[in-house]
């Protein structure tokens, strides 16, 4: 099984920036879509941003204008540029890759990286 691997999380002050990276190199297929999800303690995991194979993107309303998702040049890589970070952005961020074969799709998840926004 292919598992995306995240990096770039850490502690940052409010108003600061972080860039998360995700890579799943060596896979036998290309993900039709990749995305970032986050989960704060006691809350449901939510979609932050996603990008499809043709470059279409989708963002949560709470991050529009602050976060930018982009595909890397290497296969199955994706980045999340996070600007103007707020304490409410504190969560574990997970990278997701989706592979579809016919009508069946499977999701591949990374282990997550902690993002903490605090002064």
C-alpha cells in the first residue's frame, strides 16, 4: 500500500506562515486527486483543500484567501502554503491521495503532521 508522507508542520506564531509538503513517490499509479485534511482534538476531520488531476481546486471557506494548494512536479506530490495563520488552524494535518479504478476509489492517508499556532 502507498502511504503519503507529510512534512513541514510545527509551531508558528499567529500571523505566520508554514508550508506543508506531501509526497508518495514510487507508487504504481498517479492519484487522480490529492488533498489536505485537518482534525483538531474533539472535532471531526475536515477538508482543508484539494486539487484534482487537471488542476481544479477546492477550499474550505475558513481558509480561502489564506491557504494555497498546489501540485508538485514530481508524481503524487502536493503542497499547502499556509499564510496568516490563526490559532483556530491548530490541528493535525493529513495528506490524502485518491486512486480510482473503474467505479471503485481508494484513499491513501499519511500519518499526519502537527500544526500549532500559538504565541
